[in-house]
C-alpha cells in the first residue's frame, strides 16, 4: 500500500497519447519467451517502436525487476482521426486497457494471466510463463483461454475491435508509475540496431525477446520464429508518415512510445476474443500467413541474479487450450 501511495505524483498524463503515424506497424511476431531469470522478475511483452528516420522497429520482450505490488499495462496503438496514436504503458496496482492486443504470455487482450502478487511475493502461472521450479518456487498452474490474433493495433480497418470496460477506465485513473529506467534504456538500445527495423526484418526480428532488459547478447536473445502476418512495405517514407513531425523530433528514438501494424487490405476487421495465450510461444499454428497481429521473499532481487538457461529445469510448454473451461488452480508443494 505504501508503494502504491508513493506513486501519487505520477499523473494520468503519463499514459496519454504520444506519437502519431499515418500507417500502422506490422503484426506481432511469433517468438518463444526466455526463461524467467529469478523471483521478482516481471515479463514485459515486445512491441513495435517508432523512429522518425527509420520507421517501425521491434523492441524485444524482456524480463525486468518489478516494483513490488505493481503490474505492467502494455502500451498500444489506437486508430483515430485518420492516424495511429501510441498510448504508453505504465505500472499500477491493476492492469488496465491495452487495446485488446494479444501480446502473448499472459497478455491475451484483457487483463494479465501470467501471475499475481500475494503479499510482497510474486507468484507465476506456469501455464503461460516460462519459469524454472529450480529457480523460482512461487508458482501455480491455472488454465487460460487462447487468442491467436496477432494484430498490433486497435480500431480502424483490420484492427482489434475492443473498447475499454468501465473497470478498465477506472484502473486508468489510479496512481501510476512510468516505465522503469531499464525499460527506457532497453527501448533506446533496440532503436540503434538496424536489424530491428521492420524495413529490414519484414516483421520477423532476429532479436524478438531477451532474458534481461538491455542484454542483446546471444546467450540472452531469442529470435522470432515467424512474422505474425504478411509484411507490406509502406507506400510513404517515415518522415511523410509521421503526424506533426518537426526537425526537433526527427532522427532519434521516441522513447516511451511504440507503434502499430498496417490495416488489412481485405477490409475485414479482426475480432477480439479477449482471451489469453496459454503457450510459452506467442504463436499461431494456422494463422501465420495472415495479418493478426515475469518472490520468495519481500526484498527485490538484484538485476545480477543468475540466468537459468537450462531447458531441463524450465516448465514444458502446455498444450494450447481451444475452449474456455472453468479456471482451476493447482498449488505446488
């Protein structure tokens, strides 16, 4: 409670609309989640960022040390007024609206099913997060519904047709904390690598996720298995696409903001199942050819906690759920 109250100075304005672009980003790529480094780490999903010179670039999903008691609401791109506007993510006591976007790994379009705080310790749902029981003991299993939509924006032609509920709107007005310094630096580093730009990787980044924020080394990085949908090169340059761009904001990373994918030319809208991906992979077995788009003690762990790379100790990927059975919880002893 003290932690949450201390965030009162963080205003709702921190999550207001940011960068605006005339075309949306590619679909969310298909990739596996690196194993959780240790207790207290929280998963923040990957997203498409925007650079006024190079256009959209992929910011890899990563594990960060979470502020105790808080949850991450991812940012999202929303259509309106003839362009796509970025709504920045934030830390808060509840997960608010993030456009109905299926970012995977517990972020299936609404809420978060990857874990929960119990007192000062974070417990991980092993049905949707890659956690080693050797490295992390606070775990449980709860089945969640799969949503394999990879569309990366809300509204407009081909976008996810989801609207915030009254409860989600209330969560948006709670005290918040902006992205951590480690998240901001992670985004900045991603913008320095040309391979992360959609114009280079065509929606299939070589570094789709990392075990720790800012660590892009081979031992930490995970490549995308596939693009989330067919890539279409934009018909205009990044400078032409940027709404309200000026010389002062060109040529660098717009930190705190992230992008969207171009609308489908088919004219069909992607429906939002508002379900949750129950696999360690943000993947779609049958939809890869069409656009669809993180303690055992109360103390916060150090960023230098040892990285568990052995797949022998990681939890095996659960089978995808194709129905919506009543959730049940299993506690490990």
